[in-house]
C-alpha cells in the first residue's frame, strides 16, 4: 500500500490517498448502518403500532359485548373486568359510565423494559390509541370501555429486530471492507508503480510502466512514461554529444588512433601502474609525408594513412605471446607511436618491423619511406621523457636513413623482489596499514576521504597501485579488498573521522557475488557505517561486467551505501543505463584533464560530462589535480572537487 506522507512542504500534515479513501468508506458504512437502523426501526415501529391498535380495538369490542350480556351488578362487572385484565396482556382497562364516572379501572403501575436500553425505549416509544367500545344495558347505554394493550413485548421485539439488523449489517460491512481492501490494493497498484517510478528519477532510473485500464491512472502513467522517455532521451543525447566530443578530443579523425595528447596521458597513467615489466616505445615516421600528400589524390592518401595504422596493429599482434597490453597512437601528422610490454630483444623487434615496413612499401611500388625507432622506457622515466628520447632517436633514423633502436637497461625494477609469494605472506601476516586520501572541494573543505591499503613488502611500504600488476597476476585483488574492508571495520575509522569515507573495490571482487555479498553483510551490521561509506569501482568494470555491476549497485543501495565511479571518462558514453545505477560521485580519469587549460575539445568534453551527470545528483571530481590546471576553469566546467595528491593520515 502507499504509505502516508509525513509532512507537507508548508509544514501541514498530509493524509495519504488510501487513508482518505478508507475514511470515506467508513463514513459511508456508518451512515448506511445508522440510516438502515433508523428507517427499519421506524418502519417496524409503525407496523407494531398499527397491530397494537387493532388488537386494542378488537379486545375492547369483544369485552364490551360480553359485559353487555351480563347482569350489571357492580361487583360482577368489576370481577369480570379484573379477570380479563389478569388473563390478558393489558396496560389498562377502564369502564366509564354515561355520567363520566369511572366504574372499574385496572392498570399496571409502571413499565418494565429491563432488556431494552432506556435511550432506545425513549427513542422508539409507542403511542398507540386505546381500543374503545360501548356497553349496553338492554336498550340503554351502560358505559364506555377503554382498553390499552401492554407495549413492553412490542418494544422488546423491536429491539431484537434492530440488533439482528445491526449485526447482519456489521458482518456484511466487514466482508465488504475486506473485499474493498483487496480491490483498492489492486486498483491502486498502478499508482504505487507511478510513485516508485517518480522516486526512481532521483536515483537516475527511468523505467517505462504498463498503462492501466483506469482512465485517470492511465493519464498519470502515460504522462510519467513520457517524462521518463524525454529525460532518458536527453541523457542519451547528451551521451552521444559526450562521445562525439570525446572522440574529437582524444582521437585522430583520419585513422581513429589516439592523438598525441591522449596517447601521452594514457602512457603516463600506465607507467604509474606498471611496476615490474619494462616497456618499449616504438615510433614510426612517414619520412616523405609531404611528397606523398602532393603526389597522391586525397582518397589515396587517406587510405594510405589508415593502412599505416593497420600495419602497426598487425605488428603488435605478432608480439601477442609475450604481450600484456599495448597502446597505439598518432602523435603528429607523420609520426605514429606504439607502446608495448615485454617484447622480444630490441634488435629482433626492429628487424621484424623493418621487414613489415619494406613489404608495405612494396605494395606502393617502393614510394613509401618509413623509418622507426625503438627505445625501452626506464622505470624512473616519465612518459614525456620517454617520448622525447624516442623522438630524438627517430630524428636520427630519419636523417641517416637507418632504423634505430636502443638496448634495454640492466637495472632491475624496485619491485622485482616483490614476488607473488611475498605479497601473499604480507597479506597473511597483515603487514599493511590504512591511510586516508582527502577529496577536497575548491574551497578546501573535505567532502570525502578515500581509504587506501598500503602493503609492506620487505622494508618498503607502497600503495596498492604500486603492486597492482602482481596482485592481478596472483589473483589477490578480492582478498585484498576483503582485508581492506575488514581492517576498516575492525578499526572503526568512521568513529574517528567526521567526513564521509570511500573504499574502492576491484573487478575481481565484483565478479565474485560471495565476495561482495560478504562485504555488504559486514557493512550492514554497523548501523552508523553504511550511510557514511561510498563503495567505488572503476569504469572498466562497467564495460567488462555490466550485469554484475548493476546487481552489486542494487544490493549496495539496499544496504544504504553510496556508490562511486572512478577512472571515468574514457568510455563513459559506452555505458548503457548509467542513470539507473544510482551513482553519487564520479571521479574523472586524469587523462581527461591533462593539459585541459590549452585544449578546447577536452574542455567541451568535460563540460558535457558534468552537464549530464550533475542534474542526476552526481558529484564530479577530478581524480588527480595537476598543478598546471586552472581551478577556476574546472569550476566553470562543472567539476565539484579534486583529490589531494599524496595526502594521507
């Protein structure tokens, strides 16, 4: 049933429709009961009154006839009248002579209504005329006889009749109320669904409802369906605009490859996450770009650019056996870049790529001049430094006409000793600690703190991200999530900090229903915790396992937790039904704000994202705020807060 609303906006108490309908039903039922009792009672009273009068008249005539035939001795007359009074049910018998003098009078001294309430006796008191008959003495009139029958039995019969009527009506009313309750529940079901649909709007859910048969409810449902369709359409249209703006901001329109800014920002992000695999950067240049552009028609040149992209893709696929990840981009009009993990030796890799380029050039009768450079990215290098190193080597290759490659450094990575076994031991021995990273609004107030687990392996303590690849390879992500939540729960951090808190769950945890159900059960056992905790997951989870994420979001909302999406923006337009997940916060990927001050297309993309999600009640946060990003620009675009870099307590 629809619950009664608590208070109105103006402070007045509101009564729900169901309560009002029940009040109407009760009033109608009581009115019907009272009316039926009164009407039936007065009808029965009228019938009894008529019958009593006829009885009085008949008895008076009979007794008068008997007295007329008797001797008129006063004693005999009095005895006869007394005998008739004692054997009958009379209220009064009175004989009056022709002079108006009472000859004989017998009557009851008081009325007896022990079984009838006094209020009923007063309300339905009988007023019956007495029976009158003349007594003769020969040819002369002797007197007049008045007889009034006793009314107690009629009143008791009337009371019993009213009780039976009221009891029967009450039983019928009770059965009718039960039937009305079922019918009312069935009739108002569509209204309940409309209310749930309207409440779903605040949770970013826009469902279409079946139109009921009731005309008024059908109009309301159709209006709400139209509103849901329009709002959902606006969101879809916005997602399409985001997709277009995102594509223009991040990709080369000719080849579909990542542009230079996006390629560099993604490489920077990857270098932060990879800790034990040395990566290689391959740059390829179309050395006679301008010459070919002038000699080939636009359609041929366009096909050439796309075929160059396919060439690098095929080359990357030849490395698949030793490949965890790769990234391809067009960093300038004539330069292409390919980032790989765990490739073969640089000399062998360069020889294979040279052969691929030679075969490709042969398809254009040797008109294509391609040069490449291969450099290994050192663990301490930033993406920009690696790109600059590769471009210097590529410039040398272009000038000399010989492809260049650099040997790998022999320095081991800092995490080479952090094997899967040592990570497992660190988890088993609970060699970790929790630290908080603040999410700050632009006025420096703390809107949330992220709870991060820092592992101690050997003598070094690093964040989870530092060991992420090893954790994934050893399938320790779900175990680490459980350890994070359990430690957070045992230490009761929410009692020590006033701000809301957030914990990020991995894709492995969301894939395992038992894992996240156990986490939600632990959270729900503490009443104060759920409302202050945001459970977060990455955008890749939505892309790779949409159904599991939707089920997780539904159960998390039932527990009372808020929901957050991290690393968002790269594929936000690919997410179907984002508004139905009930997200409360979206943390944009750092690549979206990389060099945003100088990139109008990226500014437009971020503006579209904020315009789409903020009306749905979602807070937009920059995941990492670089120093060169203008705060006022982010605020103008619609961003609400940023994560403070390297902040923990």
